[in-house]
C-alpha cells in the first residue's frame, strides 16, 4: 500500500519561502508523477504542479514564477518550495501520486495534508 | 484554460435517496480526462471515478459516472450515511495540467 506523508513548518512569515517535503513509502518514486495540490480553508482544490520520476516538472501558470519542485530518489521523497508567500497562500497542502490508466490521468494516493499558515 | 462548473452547490438528501451531481466543462473534453473525488471534513480527497465512468479500486458500485463532451454526471444510487461529503470533479488538459470544479456538498436533509 502506497503511503504519502507531508512535512513542513506549519507557520511561514509573509515574503518568506514555504518548504514542504512528501515522503513516499510502499512504492518507488522512480515511476509515476508526483503532485502538489492545495486547499485554502473552506475552499476548493488547486493544482500546484508535478514532478515526474525523471525530474521533469510542470507548474500551474498562476503560481509558476514562485514554485520549484525537486526529487530525492535516495530518500524516496519529493519537495515543494513556494517563494514570496502571502496570506493568500494559507492552505492545506497535499501531495498526491498521479496514475495513468485507460488513457486517464488521476490522483490515486494522497497524503493526509498539512496546514500551512502565512502570518507574521 | 478549461473551467469546470459543478451543480448544485449543495444537495440536501436523505439516506437511501439517489444523488445526481453535475460537472460541466467550459469546452469539450475527452471522457478519459474526467475524474471524481469525495472529500470528508479533515480528510484528503478520495478517488471515486476516473475516465468518466471507471470506478477506482474498492469503490462501491452504488457510485457511477457518465457523460461526454462538456457534461458529466456522478450518480450515487442509494445514499449511505458515509456518503455525505463534498464531491469534486477534475479534468486534465494542457495548461494547467489539472483543474478541479468548485465542489458539490451532499448534506443530510
């Protein structure tokens, strides 16, 4: 059973960089694509971006200038950095595995999510 | 960018009733690109349906998906107490790669 677990600081100051890590167990990070998705309190889901097993990335254009994702295959984990954060970046951040089947792309495994609050 | 609209915003039903949730895309999308998720308070979303109509592993057969083009439907044939939740549709495309609908809340009447 694949399991994902986010880890991060919980509280980030405005203008600073948010850093999160997703640890993957029960499966190898050397296949599939690995995604970050966020959800502001009481609101819907927003896709942030993905990194695939080769290190190729794709980001949401709305966040692209501030997002960097990376992969650490030795630790079986991947990471998100979001720079110049504001209160609008306060959200639960999820990591999720992207799967492909029958010509379809979807998220079959998710982390439990971690709340990141941007506040001074 | 393809925008997904979900209706109704809230659906108030009783256990045993049928729930019909709609997801409409701003332009025609491939059926293979449409998925549905269920989210309960304090939990991560859970994959229900992918490819518009294929149930994910372990999903009960009371959940079914249908549709094509711009109009897609998630149907819960008989609501169980554990089905009261928020449901999101999701599609994948070119840019951004993934978008989600705003969600439909199914609550207890």
